[in-house]
């Protein structure tokens, strides 16, 4: 997998944007995330995001994956490493990279759990989709600060609309 510390600039790709210290994705990506979270509810869903890294992370595509966790599917996820490798190779051919991962929190807030902190990789964006049996889903974006051992929330930009961090 591409080393997050060695990420460089990439030419513009269709569907990718730029806007400061934010995570940029399309409205369709948000629909895909919510749909995946609802399809797997009450278990966690997970997937991979491909795009352009940088101060602003531009998500160009969202790839649902199977949750390989063998226990506690309601509050654990594991992305298939073979799927990560396959997506990384395909992204590289397009001049893109894996920029992060997403997963759902069924019946819980869209904030990183202690388990998320333990398994986080610095240099990647983590989208968390809070989903319940009824009601709207809520999506938040985070990066892991290895130095301080905690996550930092980032605004999500969808078109001209900006979803600011809660804190």
C-alpha cells in the first residue's frame, strides 16, 4: 500500500475537488455510505475510499467491502486486506490512492470508539456513519493524530455545502 508520508500531488480527476483542511466528497458518495450502513444494520459496514490525498482529501470513489470481523459484528469491522491491495493497485493506475476507510456505528454516535483508536492508521481519513433503525444517518470525518494518540475531526464538504465538525 502507498506510504501516507510519501503522498504527492496528483492531476485533477473528474469528481475530485479541493477546499482546504476538509474531506470533499459528492452527495452520491454520502448516499452510497448511508445505503451500505442501512443494508448491513444492525451490523457494522465497512469500505475503502479512493481519491487524492493532501491538506484537503478529495474522495473520488467509495468501495463497499465485506466486514470480515469474526466476532461482534455489531461493533467491530475488518476490511479484507486482499480487497485493500486490489483497490490500491487500481487506484495507482488512475493516478489516485487509497485515502481512507469508512465504517458504520449502528445505534451509536459517529465518533471514534476506543477500538477505532487502537486500530487506526495515521495518514488516512476515517468516515464514520451513525445509523439507527429509523431516522437520518450522520457522517463524520476523522484523521488519527499518532503523536497525541487521538482522532481529529474534519469538516466534510459536499459541493458548495460544508458540514462542520461538532466540536
